[in-house]
C-alpha cells in the first residue's frame, strides 16, 4: 500500500483489519549517545533489495490502542520513521516510540532491544514498522543487523548508590546529591518511575500550601490520629513522622515543578486532569530534578548483590548489557519497590494468591528484599500483601484500573448477582473477593458514562457489556436476572434512605434509572506488598537482633518502616528524603 493523497485516511479507517498482536515486561543515561557513522551503519546492515521507494503507513496494537507510524523507505533503506498517533502511557509505553525511530534509521536495523517494562509498546511499534516494509515489497528479516550496545561495565566509585529509580529512590538520590555527594542511581528497567508511574488517585497530606490556599482544615495532628486509628499494626513514631512531613513533601514537589493543585479533602492532594495522572506528574518532576542535581542515572542496570567489608556495606555489584561491574560506595540506599510482580514470592507468603497477576511495575520482583536478606537484614510483615478487585483484564492480558467506576457509583456483584463487599472497599476487601473466586461484575448505568471521560474511553475500547434493561444485561453476563434485579432494587432503597444497611458504603448515588446499563468484568490483582526490609525511622536497615547495618538504608515499598502501607506515595517522598539525607551524612 504505497501512500497516495488519501492513503493515511484509508489506513486509519481499516485499522481494525491491520492491527497486529503483541505481549508485555530493563545503560547509563545523562549523556546523548552519538549516532553511528555511515560506515558503522553499513557494517550492521545486511543486503536488502527490492523495496518500492515511498512512504507507507503501518499500525500496531499498543497497550492502550493503535500505534500508527509512517515509514519512508528507499530501494534498500529505511529513511525515516514518524509516529503519527498513539495512546501509550506517557513516560512508560511512550519510551520506545521516542527512542526507536532514530536507532532504527541510524543502524538500518530492527534488532532493537525491547524497552524493559514497556514490551507491549515496543513490540507493537516494531510490528507496525515491519508492516510498512512488507507493504513496500521488502522483507523485515533483511534489517536484522546487530546494533552495537552503548552499555559500559567498568568498576567505579560513588559516595552514595541508590538502587531503584521509583518515587522513593529518586527522592533519596536528589537529597543525597543536594548534600554535595556523588550519587549513582541504578534502575533495572528502561525508564524511571517504578510503580509510582501507576499512582492515579491522590497523595495523603495535610497543611500543605495547597490545603492552606483552599482553606481545608485537617491538621497534622488529626492526620496522625487517623493513621494510628486506621492502622493498629503500624508504629506510632513512623506515623508521627509521616503526618508531620507529608505536607512539606507536597510543597517540595510543587517547588520542583509537580503540578499538584487539587484536593478533595483536607488530607490529600492530586493533580488536575489537564496536568496528567498523579504518578506521572510526580515522576516527571523527580526525574528532571535528578538531572538538575547531577545524579548519574543508569537505566537497564540491575543491582545483584551488596558488597560487604567488616560488617558494613561498601558498594553493589551491577549487571547490564555489557556485563557485570562493581560500584564501591560509602553508603547504599535500597528503594527497589515491593515484590508483587514476583508470583513465586507472593505465593510463598500468601498461598491463596497463587496464579494472581499484579498491577504494579514489572520491576517489583523483590530484588532489594533478597539482597538485604543475604547480608543479614530482617524481613518483616512479608505476608501483608494488598489485593484490589478494581481491575478489568482482557483476554490478551491487557488490564485496566477502574477504581473510578466504584468511586462514582457502580456496585460490585458476584456471579450470583449479589453484592458481597463494600463496593468502595478497594484493597481493603480484596482478600474477601479472592475467597469468592477473585472476580465479579461492576454494574452501573449511563450516568457514569456520560459524566466521566475515562469511563467513556473504556466504553469506546469495548470493555463493557451494554443493554437497555437490567434483565437483558444479566442475560448477557450469565447472571440470574431476578437475582440482579433484586440486588439493584434493594440498593435503590439504600440510596433513597442514605444508608447502606449491608456493607456501609459511604457514596450512595447510583439510582439505576438512566439506561443503557453496563457491566464490566473485574478481576483481583496484587496491588502492592507492604512488609519488607526492617528499618528504623531513620531508614537504617536492621538485622534480626535489631542492630543497624552500617552504610545500608532502605525506603519506599521495599522497607517496613512501620507505616503499614498508609499513603504509599507520601511514604516514598517522606522516607526517601530521610534515607537520602542520612546516606549522605554517613558518607561523610
């Protein structure tokens, strides 16, 4: 299909026929990598002949929809690649779309490595480019020359090494660097952010400048009381630090460019829809501040082992595409996230979760836990694993977080058409859902679809069942119509009276009187693991007998500081700062 004047329009209109399938899954940054010389490009290029020169349109099925590319080719060359449109996640799935065009054209090779953590997007992009080559009469296999790696594996030194470039790790690295230390930040994936990239709701905080400007009245002391009352297994001292520092963390984030301007209560803040999802707003600001502070960010670089000398941590061993090397350091901060993406570790701690997938970063595999345990660290509360039922999983494995459905009125029923948990309970009732098979149905009417942009987008993706009556909807999803109607009638009574007599749901606004009606299959996923490496409130890693391991700190989801999973985003910022400052002080 050589593109004429209407070629792009025709390709877009036939997208459903051209979509190609794919699947999902991590060099040092901070300097631009020079493009290979023409002779280097020719060295990795195999003989290609037979293509019809021109510009072609290809489409690949990305994580969030079609990735459309235009590829201009010569008789035996790929001359340019342009991404015309896509819906991939900013800073995550978007990464290969930004990096690949230049790499492929410069090297005349499609043998680029998948971006670890964004494999769906990587493969979809390549599939679209290959489609263009095929349309031109070429063979994608002709463009398979090896691309020289830019990774380096040489022993080096630093004052502080931070392992894991999520919210806690970047915060620690920034504060250590601002204390005048040489900091290396290691990240095994191909981009920074970790599970923080997927935070989309709010960050717990009070008395920030945002709250003061909007006149919201919750105090730090009140927030402390809320933490203690809601998390009896936590450590009051840790909650005190969290409650009295999370507002300052918000103000600091705003000072480095994070657009946190919205609060729905006196105890949280978030970003506006225009600014973007909360996690990506925070991650973008942190990454920019790391670069400003001179942090040496090394992607695709996995820490594999802590180096010990005379009982103290003195560095880490690192593995990248070029091999293995050692960084000698005066202190090390572990900020490697949880282990929710490691099904073996999850099942070992909670056997009932065998076979359940996760919604956290694919990099959350417990690396920090294992490295710390290997040098004598205590692991605490490892069976505290959160499960959330608010995910829709497609047959191809793609999944979507749909907490907004329940936060705006949808109810949750089992396969018998009955409510059985507080629909707004989220991870708080996740294990109850697991006990009943781990799945169920979100049921709602058109009022949510008409008022919520993200819900409309889900509908447009074909993720919902739709019907004009409750009876017809029940038949479509295989639920007894009479049982579902009875559940809804009972619920309508609760809405009218303002009290959920069965499960104590707070938001009672779905009246089920605006057709059409919708159902969406929901499936439990492991959302986070909130036990981990035992630390004190100074983030020092502790041994089994409670002694601090010299030179070793931990923060974020990998560390059990005693906050019991309360406000993970805030925990990352507050204790990441403490870890970075203390690691820098130890390096003195």
